C-alpha cells in the first residue's frame, strides 16, 4: 500500500496508526517495538515508501 512521507516521523511511535483497524489489522505497536530493539543495539531503522507502490523497511546495526 505504501504511506505518505509526511507521516514518516510517526511510523515508529506507539499507537500512531495511519489507518483504522477496519482497514488494516494490528495494534499499532509493532514498528515501535522494532525501533526499540534496534536502538538498544545502537542501530537505526528507517522506511521508504511510495503511495500505491508499497513500502520497504530497513535497519542497520554496528559491526561487532
């Protein structure tokens, strides 16, 4: 589906759903959990998207 880039800063926050539960399943906490885990390991997480074309989610972790 993709998402509007103006909401990019809200993607990794708890309960900042961009759609109603009727449109898409989920609780709205999944990406926040991912961000918390990655940041605890000194990594970063980000997303890129085009509306109607889908979204890609990425993360990086420092080398050990």
